[in-house]
């Protein structure tokens, strides 16, 4: 697997990696990506965001044109968001 890694910190996850961790039998990786992107775009979840330009879209796009492989979330921020009720209906 050729996953992009953050340059600055081993405590960061790409949006895609975070979604993979959150996926369950009732929540697909894609659905988790969409929920994370919405939270980031609404300012509910802190992230180091990289957005696609319109002509660069690759596959299904996420809210705010967020690049799922090059947008990074600190694990502590993800945990805080989850503790505050982020990602409802988590199985």
C-alpha cells in the first residue's frame, strides 16, 4: 500500500487513515471520510487541510474539495472530536 505520510508528526493521520480506523460493519470507509470531511469543513474537527482545485478532482469528491490523502488530523484532535460526540451512530 502506497499511503502518504505526514512530514511533521508521527501522531498525524491522513483523513483516509482516520476513516479506515473508524470504519465498522455499519459505517463504510467512504461514509467515515464524508463525516470527517464535513466536520473539518464546519470547523468541528481541526485538520491540516489540502483542497483539490476543481480540475484536479480524483474519484468521488469530499465536502469542501478536501484531499483525503493529504489532509492530516492529529490523533489527539480526532479523539477529542470523538469524545465530544463526533461521528454519531458509531458501532
